[in-house]
C-alpha cells in the first residue's frame, strides 16, 4: 500500500484523526467516530504515524481525552 492512500488522515480529516500515546507506542484514532485505525503493515503504520507527527496531528495521552474532545 501507498502512504498517499491515507493522506486524508493529515489533510482533509486531520481534526478527526489523532494519535494516542499508549504503552506500546502511538495508536491512530478517529476521535469523532471513536474508532482505532488498525494497519496490518508495520512499516506503513510507522510511516503514517511519522507523517501525522510531521503534520501536527494532535496527540493525547489517554483515549478517553481524545473521545471527549469532539
């Protein structure tokens, strides 16, 4: 898969997609839909998370904070 297929995460839907810091690293969460985005390709997931960090997607320390901030 190509990272550009996920560009909506840091462009048009940037306000909805956030990172939640967990004990296992960052998780990609759609806070509006209250859903975790699961990506089965580890390298792709790391690239998307890095792009989200570079583009300034919001980071939360707790998933409940993310869900409450809608």
